[in-house]
C-alpha cells in the first residue's frame, strides 16, 4: 500500500490560516490502513484545528467526511454537493487524492494534510517500511523476492557494498542492508551462483526517470 | 595480460613484475591549486601512481578529473577515481572521455559513500549504474570502442581499470566472490580497503589465491597509517566495514604521549614489509590521509624506494 505521514500541525494550520470554513476529507484506502487519513484521523485533526483556533479567539468551522477512495472518479462524485461551500478542502489521502479532487472541482481549493512517503507495509504494529520504488520492471525474482532497488540505499544490483556491517546499511544502524539478507539467503540455499551472473544496467525508462507514467489497458478502454 | 591495455606507468610497473606502490591525494575543498601542488610535491618520485579521490565521504571538492589534470602537469601519474553516486551514465561516459583526453590512463571504479555521510545530505542520489557495471562499461569503451548503447566511439579511452575490494565488510564469506565478480567484469587491478587486521587479510588472500584471482588481476593491499589513538578509535567505531583490532589501539596507546604517530608509521612499515612477502599481493596502496608529507619517509623505511623506471 501507499504509506504516508500526517504533516506537522503547524504546517496544516498555516495552510488554513485564512479560512473560516473547511472540510477535512479522509479516504478509506491505504491511508486508513496506515492510520493516517481515515475517519478516525479526520476527526482527530478536526478537533485539534477547532480547539487551536478557538484559543486564538477566531472560530474555524470544520466539517468532516471520509469517502471510499480519493483516487477514483466514481467516489469523488460523492463530494460534488459539498465542494464549493468551503474556503478549502483538506485532503487526508495520499498525494493522489487532492490532485484528483482538484481536477474534478477546479473552483475549489484543496490542501494536502499528509506527506506521502512510499510503497510498503507494516512490519510491526505502528512501524511501516518501504518495499517497492515502483521502478516499472520488477526484478525481485533474481533476489529471492527482496528488492535492491527500493531497499538498498544505492540501488545496487551487485551488492553488498563495502559499507555493509552487522547486517546494517552504511547510512544508519536503523536501516537493514538488504544485500546482506540477499547474500545470506542465497548462501544458505546453496544458490550463490545466481548472484555471480552480471546484471545489465537497469533501463530506468519504466521508472519515474522516463517521465510521468500512464497505464493503458486497451481491453478496458471504452 | 600480454600487450599493454593502457600503457600507464602503473600497468607497466605491475606487468614488469615489480611490487607496486601507489599513493592517494584528496583534491582541495576549493580551487586552491597551490595547496594541491604542495601536497603532490611530496609524492613525486615516491609512488607509481596517485589516486585522486572523487568527492570522498560525499564532501564536495575540486572535481577528480581536474585535479588529475593538475597532477599530470606536475609530472605525476594519476589514478582517476570515479563514484556512481553523483553521475548518471551520460555524465560517467563523458567524464571518462574528458579525463582520458587530459592524459588520464588509470581509473578506479567505485560505488561511493552514500551522500548522507557528506556535507550535502539533501542531494538526490543517482546510482544509475553500480560499480560492477561501471567496470564493464570502462572495459567496453576500451576493448570494443563502444558506448554503453553500442554506438561507436571516435577514439576510445584506453584505461587501466581498477576496482576496490573490502575484505572486512560483511558478509565476509561473500567478499572474495565479489572480488571475483569485479575481475570477471574487467578489473585489471584491485585496491583494497585499509587493512589493520593482517590475520584476517591473510585469510582473505589465501582464498583469493586458491581461486587463482591473483593471476587474473593485480591486487594492491590498502594501508593507512594511524596518526593518533583518536583516529584509530574513530575508525574502529564510526567507519562501516573497517576492522581495527583492539590490540592495535592498545599498541598505539602504549607508545606514549607524542610518540603515537611514530608508532602508527612503524606499524604501517611493518605491514608493508609483511605484504611484500604475501602470496598474491602485487603491491601496496598507501592512503596517507592528509599526511602526504610523511609518504617519502614511509616509502623509504618500507624499502619501496627508488621506484622502478619502466
Ligand atoms: S524491482 Fe521495481 S517494481 Fe519490483 S519491487 Fe523493486 S522497485 Fe518495485
Ligand atoms: S550497506 Fe547494503 S543497503 Fe546500504 S548501500 Fe551498501 S549494499 Fe546497499
């Protein structure tokens, strides 16, 4: 899923500084799963903003709503009657949400309340970790299902580099060296030879480097 | 290894069977050419080639190829270091051509320290290709006269290709295989990470020799003299993939006030003498970090002078 973090409160407050009436719009997709932009977080942010404004002696009217998905025109339809009434709509979805909303309702201002970070999952309660960088050409079958593009700090295809120590990456003791894991697994299995074949330089055109991407499924296009 | 690949002094020295001795110099943090020339003056005639580092530890410095060109003016032979951190394949290939055009004949292919270590941690990291692929690329440019995309090169760069090896990084058992991969990819010579744990290095070399790697490539052992107890402790703790045995720190500490640097040099000299006798070791790469003026003394005491004329 897409993982995100809520923006610092000060930043959100600054965005809505000149507003008197806002809608905080949550999403039931990935951001609900990573506890950052679902109905619960919408309600928490709404209360915090109301209270903060009240302290200043200026009231902020905050409405709350959470829709199925903000990355889908079908669900975005649901807010049709609401937009236009607000000084701003604060989206708690990933970066896709406020953009789809802006495209659908150009007259309404939309603000992002979260920083979208990576594709990953929860590795323990409350901790999410990156697993994929969306490079567009998956090669993890060569590495026992571990992705060196997203999980090696240098995206090496022939690792580990000389900085690998105690299973950790040279950049931080908090970061696992994925190459250490790949090599150990291959050695354990007796498949070290798999790693000794040189891999060609990656064709980054399928990644973001090739420009903004689009997927067209002919059979579905009407 | 029949005819010369690049014709560099380093290649000739190694090919003639001499025990090679290379040095290192970091370009200035600025355009202070005088300071660079001063540092280089200590190395002239004392080493077979001088590695010029490429934004080492991800700190911005004068570009490696430009410092190489100054070094050539000074009558020394550079070993142009290039990291994959800062350049994509376009910049890599054009810098290789540019460096060659300026007279560079040796090149060391590296991944490079991650930019979080340096003074611009906010930088975007490139890593378009990795060090293994860089080695193959330089080889392709030299031997096939082709760019990565197979287009013909009009006057191909003929470089003596170097690569690094860290016998002390983990997983240890894999390190000799990684060395073999670099040789398979086209490395003509290897310069290792600084060695402090000689026993472990001996074990590594034994495996390399058992695999016949020393016959396919020249292996130069890396030496960095310790200047102080603080430096030894820092390297032991803070530098990933560095093995500094406690016994060495103890030895340095035991030297007493004002005598630690001398003890560090003494240890380095002993190491060089031991390495000269070690099977499979073709030379020493002396990385005297900001200590270029001590290189002549170390070279002399280790019996590395005079350098062969080939
Ligand atoms: S190889 Fe590419 S697509 Fe596959 S997991 Fe890694 S970044 Fe994602
Ligand atoms: S230490 Fe491991 S994860 Fe970190 S850059 Fe090196 S190979 Fe990649």
